[in-house]
């Protein structure tokens, strides 16, 4: 038995040592050794539930990476000490997210974290996102955070400012004490402002007890014999109990208030019942029928093929996505029926009485049957040498712009999205579409792909007539425009329509307008109908007498037109600096106008603002004077935005806007409440008072600052001249030296740095 105990003890010691070694390794990998926070979030769902879904406390989150971040290590000790202090005194909760991990990177992308270390605070009320129905809270970033010189006092001051002002209400009359529908505790005080401690208590009891401050001397005397004092009130506003402990002991105060608070949170009436959501989503609202006869009448009234499904049945994400992709095509539509049983029905494409194609057990089978009846007569299926004849006929058409579209495919069957696309073009612009069937084994087909600069099928290319060469102006030249999946997404009806509209906007603006009008006439999605209304109402102001669009009518001044520009639709806001960059302001405003004109077909409304004159507005997007000029894509309904980072160049700005629309670039919540900018006189400074003895120091300081600014500009100019001189010498040396033979190197892809987000 003794030998057995010894053996088991040795085994336990070995296992314990292995467990300790594993825990140390895991601690370092997850960043615990670096930050020692209350919680390291390694799961996006846990972060949403704990930080975004609960608003009883302020959460301070440090976004870091456990690999190669020296700045993260440098501030770890001081940050941990300061965070522990505000946690004990104000009930602040502290967590961390390692953005080098998969889940952490997803969290950082959702919140718009672009660098590490970043420290953010979540203090607002948790509300569901109106689009995703996920819990959401606004994040405030500590802008003054400097990893090279961490300031514990600055961190604590910043945290104290994060508590929402509405957590505690200041009252001055007895009637105000009776307005709350919750139990009330009153803090009788002589302070002129509300302390962070009081706000933290109000947050902790949000929805269960209303904490108010009484600064009125007469009312305070009725509630307590001296100030400061904390009293609980009864239903009639009279004191029922008085706290007799220290008003600096947060834990004791909170425990006392808990005895007078409700057991469960009571939400406002508008939040009490969650909004019922349709299985079809908010974007696509199909027509509804009570009986099968009514559903068939609705189907007969449409030229499109129709899918009739049971009311309340789930159409599945796949079918819903296909219907949304065809929205605006007038090809396939949906109808719900309350009294049609549990089966799905499909009706064919065409005017008049519809033919029932069959009854199906699921939505996909019904959709496929209906989509198969969409006509494909407007698509020419070609191969071999027929490509040249098609191109000549497309650019030579008298009643259509000299444009054609070729879909390179490996099969003869034409997708319903391409059929709907070709049908819309035939009805509006006269542009013709062909599907070239590629045989991988045929060298002639490979030669055709090479002519169109297509590496492989499937692919989509638009061609258009261009001026002839200088030697023979009569010679026909063709320009090519390739469908870019990164910009437009997978080739479907909506993405193909957006692609061709953008091309026609440059070649034939009138045809582009006709295409967009027909597309919006058929659209069922509410936001597209709203876009239709805004397009028709603003077209007169955005065009000149000849009917062409002008930049001036597309770019609004947000000091006067903010509500009309950024009410519901995606808003592209150019933030400029008129006072700080007067010599470049006109050029930068011209760049903004050019981008607005070039992207006029995109789902944006465009506006500009002098951000240096409205710093409070720019602060909501985490923009300061050092980041101007810049561009922000803002979604008003979601209260989310994406900031542009890079050179203020039209090409890069347009690529940024397209990346946001396509979803390749994520957005984050606003950094502060966004208030409409008010008109200000930013051009002329305020009238200066007459100088006196007290202002001589200010005048002297102004002279010194002006002299320093002049010296800085001179040094910058000298540095730029030296840079250009060295660059010229380098180019001259490269031209004089013989070209070196390039050595073939093995391909080695460098892994991205975790700190480069």
C-alpha cells in the first residue's frame, strides 16, 4: 500500500507539473501574462453577450496582440494597475481581446479597430441593431492614449468621463420625484456636477431603480437633515430609509440600494416586446393573399414567374438570396398565401393567365421551376468564329450605344440572372448580350480568351467602340471592361446591372439613366424604391440644361443639407480643412466633386463639411485635424461608419466606397453621438478685443508661434527639395547602369504581422 501511494503521488506530481506548464504556456499565448484583465474574450458570442448585450457597467476593453507587439508589453503593468483601481472605485469592468486570434480579429473588425494596442470603452445603453437584431453598444476610443508614455491619471480621467450623463437625473422639485415609474433613491448634495461614482451606481441599477440628485436646498432640507445624504423614497416621494455608511464606499452603497431596487429590470415600453420579424426579412416583402384564388389573381397580374408559398413558412436563405439577386429584373417574384396548405406552387413567366407548373414540398424546387420559364431569347449563345460577327453587329447598331457584353461560360445553359439581365438591356438600352461557350480542349477558344484578356472561364467582359488609330481614323478600335468580382461580387442580375450602368455612365449617360429607371421601377426592396424617389427628385438639381449630371448638384454642403443628405441612405462625407489648408482646399473640394460625379450610380448620397470648423461632428467618426482631408462612409440607420485611410486620390477614394458597398470593408459603431452640424462663420475669425496689458503675453506668444510655423514650413520645403534631388540622382544612376539579369527566386509569402490590421 505504501508503494502504491508513492507511485500515485509521483504520478500526481508529474501531472501537476505538466498542468502548470500548460497553464503558463496558455497564459502567455492568450495574453494573460501581458494584461491580467478580468476576462480575455476568445469567442465573439461571449463578447456580444457580456459587453454589448449588458449595460449595467462600463466595460474597458484593451485590444492587443500576443505576438510581436512591444507597445502592448510596455503598457501592460501600468494599465493593469490603473484598471484595477477604477474597477474597485467605480465598478468598471476590464476585459481584453487578442486580435491576432480568429475570434478576436472578427471582434476587432466589427468594431473598426485598426491598430494595437487600442483601448475602448462601452458605456452606452445596449440596443439591438435594426438590421442584424444583434446587441450593439457604441465604443469610445481613448484618443490620447500614447503607448510610449502611458499616463495612469489620464486613463482614470478618461474612464470617469465615459459614464453616461442620463444615469443620474438632477431634480429641483417634488413633482419630478414622482415622475419615475421605478423605485427612487435621492442623493442630496451640494455639488454642482454629478460624480462618476453616482453615475456608476445609476448604471448598475439601470431599469431597476432610479437614482436622482437633489441640489435644490429647500427640497434637500425636506429629504435629509444635512448634505450629503442618500435616502430611499416611498411611492409618495417621502423618505423611507437613509443610508448611514460612508458615501465613498461603493460596494456598501450598492448593497444598500439593492434592497430598495426591483428584482428584475423593467425596460421601456418600446423595448418590452421584440419586433416580430418576417421569415422573408425586412428587405423583401412579398405580396400577401388570404386564399389560393387571390394568390392566383396576384400571379396573373404579373408578367414575371411567380412562386406562391405558405404564409409564415421559411423560404430558406438560398431562395431568399436568389429572389433578392433578381429584385428589379421583373423575372421571378413571390406571393404568400394564408390558406393554401403547406405546399409551394410555381407559375410560369408570361402575361395573362398563369400556368401552374406544379406543387412542391420546398421553396427551392418551386423557385427552380419558375425560374426555368424566364425567356432567354435576348441572349445569343455562340462559339467558334461567331464572336467577330457578334461584336460587329453590337457596335454597329443604329438605335443602341456601341456596347456589347460577352459572358464566357463552360456550358450552354444560360443562368436565369444572365437571361434577366439581357432582357432588361433589350427593353431599355438595346445593348446585346452573348454567351460564348468555351471548350477547354479547343485551342481556338483559348485564343479567343486571350484576345479578351480573360485568364479562364467563367468571366464577363463588356466591349465598346473606341476612336480609330492615328494612321487610319476609320479603323474600328474596341475597348474592354472586365467584370471585377472583388468590386461587384458574384455575377448575378444585380451585380451585372450595376457593372454595365457604371460603364454606360461614362459612355452614354442617357442610356445609364434609362437602365437605372427601369431597374428601380421593378424593385420591391423598400430602400431601392426610396432611392428611386430620391433619384427622380434630385435629378433636376444634379443636371445641367443638356441633361448631363454635374458635380455641384451631387455634393451637398452638410451645414445646410445634412438631414436631407444623410437621413436613411448610405452617406459619403468628405471631411475637409478650409482654414488649416487654404492653399489646397479648392483642389480637395474638386476631388470630392469628381468622386461624387463618378460614383453617382452607387447607393450613396454625397456631402462635404469643413471638419476643422466642426470638430465635434468629426469626433463622432474618430477624426481629428491630423487626419484631414479624408472620407467617411456613414450608414445612418445602423449608426455605423467606415473611415478612409490613405492618399486623398480619386481612384483610391472610389475604390474605398465600392469596398464598403460590397461588404469587403467592415464598419464600426460611432465613437460619439452624431449631431447635425450647425452653420458657422468659419471663414472669418471672431472680433478681437482691444489689446491691453493682460493680452501682451498672448500677442507675444502668437508671434512666437507664427515664427515657429514659418520656420517649420521652410524646413519642410528644404526637406522636400532634398528628397526630390536624391530621387533624381537615383533615377539617373539606374538609367546609366546596365540592366542586371534577374535571378529566379523561390516564392515565399510572408505572413502578415498581427499588428498590421
